């Protein structure tokens, strides 16, 4: 298990997921 290879990818995926949820939530909620 190459944790050094998986860890950065996990961080990027988590960051993208949080950004997506933040943007979608911002657009979905009335009043911004």
C-alpha cells in the first residue's frame, strides 16, 4: 500500500468534494 501515493489523491478528492458541496449549496440555498 503506497500511502504516499494515495494520501495526496485523497486530500485532492476531499478538497474538490468540499468545494463542489460549497458551490452547489451556495447556489441551491435561497438568498445565497
